[in-house]
């Protein structure tokens, strides 16, 4: 009997589907972070490759997370050490040294790199260890409009000196961007950063490169104040014969434009070729990974020939896997082949951590020359001084014992005070009576505590630490001492806390005066009962407030452009010379001010309209009977009645304006040389664009908070006083 049962069970097992008896397993999750634009060709290619990997490895599920490029490095440095980061991330090779310093990447032991570009692999080594698998290379090349220039390019001067229609520029590129200017510096034998991480954008070689570019701008061969958007618009519309840009320009060019791309040519003035920076994108393994084996498998698959070919075809990437170029479609792709050749002759960007800091002082120096007409040696030396300030040694660690004892005593004092109060029977009775009311407030208390109070406490605590990224050490009040003492320099030197504070106060006062003045004047006009089309005017005047501030800021920045801005076009039509609005403090500040006034007056107008509607008409009738003039009615009736409504709006507007980051950051960008920065934008730069000095940025934020608390307490009561 038992033999029959065993035989029957064996038959059923053989006939039944395997999944009936197989033990279900949960797929291992691998997180992959990248900074490709959402919906971009590179992002689509990566998704295709990841899907292929999941089909080949059904026990692994890959979660893709796109990050904003500007905050990508900071997010990695803060998330990975806490175990909340990715398992694999794609990033540029020049950040490797910084990531090693923060211990957020691990080596790829035993990785097979035979089929990868040797120079790309070398850029990802530190010592004798490999820390990433190269995916692709990116560098700049020369785009040529076939309708305007169809000959050979023996040197760049040939393009610059050719004959073109009057409305066509010979060459367009971001001449104020140190990334592109580096190509000229390398041609003259210079560098931006040396091997030891010292600032090298000084000296004869750098001066010759910058002078060459400045002369080309003065002759009109290269446009002024050129941004990436302007490069695309001028070259794409046929108003530029050539453009220096990377492969990222091609997707934005119109389909009816006939163009080609060649490696950057020689520079006759230097007697050497232009050599751009090359960036190697790589797959890195993150420390603290929950699935290290699956992460390694994913990284290896990303550089496999089949995955690389797909990234090249779909994502238009110059892939590092040599076998992928055996694909006939890629071998015959002139665009990708050109950028492949260009990347082989390019200079790999240095991996020293200071490379992340070098661009701000270098671009400040370039703008001083190209916009302000400063002498080249002076501007470059000024950039070196800024670099030295940004990379100065952090304050030495201090013993936190005294601070901990002080904090403990403060907590004991609070506890002692509450215990003493609760010993009073009346206090206990009042507390018991209030318990039902407190129950209704528990959720609000928790929400405010977690979302408002806790971040403020953490931010205030961070201000007592110094370091870069998450590598922080306790320094006590050293950050505050550095800020308030202008880091040992002159108290009123450009960029010091006190100068930025003066600019911020001036910014706030002028904005508030114009907001209230314009808003109140418009409200008085719109409140007139006999005004026709009143509803239409109200809708039109409130539109500036309804549009998101960053959209308005970008639009106004375009209006102030040196060559293509509408404001300069109006000035030229009136016979005036165009103004370089961001070349000097007064005009750059005026541009910021005009933008923020446009954003802010509708709020004051709406508040005033609401307050005007609540003023009893009997008061005006009584004033008429007494023979009051229109000005007397406004001064003694309207203004006192508006004050209770306007005062809180002014206080709130002061806080908003004091911290109006969007306008300053997007319109002037702090130019020239950071002189139009306000405190909140300065705090942002120290925390996110100057080597991730979170403690220093947090100290700025605490000072901002303290200034606002003190001023609102001092003037808030006076503003809200009832009229006499």
C-alpha cells in the first residue's frame, strides 16, 4: 500500500507545474541612483538596460531614482553613511576623491576591465584599487552649421575670421563658464587645478587664454553673457556658425538644421590643440549597501557589450565598452564616433576634492574680465584669493564637555522649574482641567514638533560643528566667530557677513517700501466705485502673484540679458547704449529689485483692498461734513483704518523679502562677484556649493533666525499698535 502511495505522489510531482512546489522567494531590491533628466534619452536608455537586467536576474528588482544634478553629490554624501542611500549610483569620476574622503564608495575587487577603455579605467583608480566601472565619456566638441561654414577647420581662428552675414556670430559658447574655458587654458599649457589641489588658474598661460577669449568677445566674434540656453538658441536658429558644446546640445537642435560635429581644433595663437575636460561617468558601489552582491552584478551588467550598445543607441552616450563599437550601427554613427575621438584627446578632469570648489572663483574672475573690463592678471589673482578662502582649514576640534554640562544644567533647570510648579495644588488642578483641551492639540503639537521645531533644533546643533559633508567635528562657537569676524579679514570686505547684512537690510527696506506704496496706490484706484472694468484690472494686477516666483525670476533674467533682453532692445530703440545689467552692483541690484517688486506688490494690493472694503462710509461722510480735503480724509480716516490690516502684512512681507532666495539666486546669481548676495543665498552657497560646509551654512541660518526674531519683537508691537 505504501509503495502505491509513494508511486502516486511521484507521478503527481512530475506532472504538476514546478511553481506549485517551489518555495516562493522575495526578489532582492537594489537601488540605483542617477542624475539624468527625467524623460531624457539617457534616462530612457538606462530604464531599458535595467529591464533587461531584471529579466536576466528574476531574483533581483532594481529601483531607479532620478536626482536633481545640482544637489546630487550632497544627497549622496548625506544619505549613504546613514544607510538610506543607493546600492549603486552613477556619477562623474571627478568626485571620486571626495567620495573616498567621506568613505561612501567601496572598491570593485576582481572586476574584469579588459573590455573597457584603459584611460577611462585609469580615471577611476585610486592607488592600485578600482572604485568604479566606466560607463561613458563626455567632453566638448565643435558644432558647425553647414549652411554657414562647410570647409575644413585647421584651427579655431579659421572659423572666427571667416565672413558671415551681419546677424551671424562666428562662434558661440559659454565664455564665462570655466569648464569650457579650460579647453583654451590647456591649449596654452595651463591648468585650473594642479595635482596637489592648488589653484592654478593664474599665471601667464591662464592670462593668455582669458585674454584671447576677451578679445574675441570685444570683436563680436563671441557673444557676451552667453548661457547654455543662448548657445542652443543662437546655433539652433542659424545665427551662429559654430558652437562649442557637448553631446547634450544635439537633442535640442531643430530637425531642419544641417550641422556636423568635429573634435575641437587647434588654436593658432597657442600653437596647440584645444583640449577640453573629459568627464567619465561610472557606476559606483555605495558603502552600507544592503545587497552588495546584487549591486556588483548590476554594475557589471551596465558595462556589458549589450547594455553599452543600448545606452549608445538610445541614450546617445559615448560608451566606454570597446566591444559595443563593433555594432555596425554605432561604427557608422559619425556623431558618436566624433565625440569618442574627442574624448580620447581630452584631459580627464582632476579628482581632487578641491575640483568642486575651483569653478566658483574661476567664473568670478572670468566675469570680472568679460563683463566688468577688469585687468586679466588682477581678476585671476582675485579668483585665487577667493579659492584660498573657500578651501581654508576647518576650525580645530574642541572638547564638547563644557557644552554638554551646560546643556545638562539647562535641562535640569527646566525640569526643576516644572516640578516646583506642579507642587502647587492650584497648578495641578489647572493641569487636570486642561487635559481634555490638550488631547485635542496632541496631533498639532506632534506635527509642529516634527516638521518645524525638530529641524530648527537639528540645524542649530549643526552650527556647532565643522567639516565637509557628513564628516563633522564639534568646534563650539568657532563658526559664529568666523562669520562675525569676516574669517579674519576686513569686516567690510566684499562677501563678509556685515556687508551681506547691509545689502540684505537695504534689499528688504526698498522692497517693502515699493510693495506697500505701489500696492496701496493701486488698491485706492481699484476701490473707486465709478471705475470701469474694475474686475478685469484686478485679475490682471494679481497675475504676478499667481505665477510661481521661479518662473517670474527666470523670465525677468531674460529681460535683462545684455544682447537678447527686451529692456536693452527698448533702450537701443531710444538711442541709448545697451546695459550689461549684471556687470556692476547698482544695475544688478536694480534688476533683482524690479523683479521682486513685480512679485510682491499684488499681495499688498489685495490686503489693502480687503481693508478698504471694511471702512464704514459714515466716517467719510462725517469728514466731508467737517470740510476735510481728499488728503486729510486719506491721512486721518483711511490710513489709520488700514493700519491694523497692513501692519501684519508688512511684518510677514519683511520676513518673506529678507529670505527671498529665488529672485537673488535666479536673476543676478549674486553677481557681480557675490555683491548682490543676501544672507539666505550666502548660507545656501556655503552649505551646498562651497564644499558642503553644512556647519558654517547652519551658523548663517541661525544668525538669520536670530535677526528676524529680534527685529519682529522690537518692531512688531509698534506696527500693530492701535491708531491713536
